[in-house]
C-alpha cells in the first residue's frame, strides 16, 4: 500500500492498523508485514485462497477503510522459500 495522506494522519490510526495486522496474523492470513523505507507505505504478505479473498481481507484494513492509503495487490507464487517459509508455497 501507498499512503495518500500526511504521515500524521497515518500515525493517528496506526494502533488500529497494528491490531488489525495482529488479528490477521493470529488467524493465519498475514505472513509478514512492515513499512517501506522511506515511510511512504508498507507491504503485507497475505496467504489467501484467491485474489478475491485477499481483496476482502485487505479492504478491512483501517488505513483503507479511512481512505488513508491506496492498495495494489500483486499475486506471487513462491518457487523457493527460506527454511520455515516453505509451508506457504501453494
């Protein structure tokens, strides 16, 4: 995602966003996430059964719900993974 508002508006919703990420991780949907550098957005690695499922999950992100960021989804099929991540292949 790419932030579409000043960082102060992002920071005002950051606690809600982090709680949403934690819940998604605990549910087994979010594998990894973090801000980009420079801090103009972030990445979320999502495990979903379909693109539509990923879109539904990401639409509930507080940053997206409040119109603070633009979302771009890139589908990725890992062919090789670091040890421990191979369980996420297909």
